[in-house]
């Protein structure tokens, strides 16, 4: 390691969670402290429960060799840190208290953290970005309950894979508890992403689950692996009047549902899953916008994860319909809605380029009064 090194990103590729054993991480971190005094960015996830996998005398000796993993962390001038959530346990949190210049914190957890002590409210004075990755919802709740995140502007919550064979469904209770807690502990939040993960599927049944978020000044909202029914789209949009970006890529919408996103004045970027019969010879009717309402004049980017289809694609009526919803549309990003590795990138690129070309042509025709 060079003394001029300012960033380190280390993962354990042999482990399915990419987490290191604590003895290995401790040794690496001590070496970084000795050789990289200007280290500002560190990604080194080690969980204490993994000590059970390394019972050798050498591993045990390395673990307790001073300074400890957490003491080493506290001695670095870190601005960005990615590590295990065990950092928040009572015996370890002293290290986090010392990181007064920390701006970005990413915590990973695969075990339940139910007994966390409330630290000083003055902790983490510069923290503006928080990323939480966990297997259990109770971990996320426990971490947020520490309530030291009042200055956080960007929050990402991501459920990691459990590697079970079955996909389980979530109910409203954990999501509602989560949104209420987010609104309480992050009152100045601008960007929010909640990803329920591939092992869970959450179908929104009551929009009040998200009501607590309405009081936040959110500019970007991403709800991943969450399905929002079309009957709740109007209310969803009303909850986030300041949002310039809304991403609900796992919510299946029809063309007629797009009008819910035609009027928010601040909306610039929308990501959805679209069900459209592109092979049909009957073009969709252009949207008739009520003259009493203003069109989302700032809207520019539409991400479409389409229903997978091998039919011939007639993009001309789709382009006209999209322009009837958003006259100032600049770009469409197209995917076929398949899992990674199953998509046809070349086909997606052809469709995307053709659709964007048609949109540009129709806009030129419209402005030229041809």
C-alpha cells in the first residue's frame, strides 16, 4: 500500500455475501493505518459472527492484536466508509463517534441487531449519505432508531439476498414502520431509495403506508421490487410534489396510466414497467390533456422496462402517444424487462434508438407546423 493512497475497496469474493472474516479485515486495516495516513474512502465489510468460521490459533491471535479493527477505523481521516453494521454495537460504536468528518456511511448486516444503545446526538455531524444493506427488516429498523441521521440528505435501504429457494411476500406493517421512522429521523431527506430485494415482493395495498413520507422534501423517490397498482398512482404522485425523479420499475402500467405523471411540474425522470401491445395494428389514441391543467413541461427522461415480447414492434404510435403525455420528452431508455443475462441488448438498443429518433422527428414536425 502506498502512502499516497486515498481509497481502498476490498471484498471477499469467496463468500456469497462478499464479507471478510474479522481477523483478516483487522490485519488489512492495521496495514492501511500504518501505510496510508491520508485514506479518505474505505470499503471493508467484516462481520464478527464470521469468527466462528476461523477457529485457528493464528486467526484468534490476529483478532486481538492491538490496535483492534474498530480502533484502527477510528484513527483514519475517513470521509466515506462501508463496513459491517456491528460497528454500531455498544462495544464498537466509539470508533464511529471519532469519525467526525464522515460524509457517507454504508452499513451491511446479516444478523439481528436488536440491542443498540442510543449514542450522542452530536455524532456524525457531516453525514449526508446513508446506505443500509440487510437481510432482516428488523436490522434496518434498529439502525434507524439510533436517530443520529438528522442531516442525512440521501438514504438507500436495500434488502440483500437470503439465498432461499422461495420468494416471500411482505405485508404493510414493516414498510409502514419503516416510512414513519424515516420521516422522523431524516427530516431533511432529499433522495430516498427502498429496495425490497429479489427475495421479497411487496405489492402495495394501502397508499397510507407511504403517507409519512409526504412531509419530506423529497426530490428523488425510488421504490424497487415494490408494485404500485394503477388505482394508487394519482395519490402516489401527490405524496411527492417536489420530486424530479420517480422510479417504480417493478410497477406494471398501461399506456392509459401515464397521464398520472403528465402534470407534476417538477417531474423530469420517470422509470416504470410498461405493458404495451406493440405488435397490434391499432395505434393507441393520443392523450387528450385537460386545458385546465399544466403539462409537466420539465419532463425529459422515461425509462421503460417493457413486457418481454418477440413480436414486431410498431413504435410510431407509441412515440406519438408519449409526446401527447410529455411534449418536451428528450430521451427514452428501453429494456425488455427480463432478468440480467436474459436480455437482448442489441434488440433493446435498436428499439431505443428508433423510438428516440421518431420522437425527435415528431417534435420537429410539431414545432415546424408541417
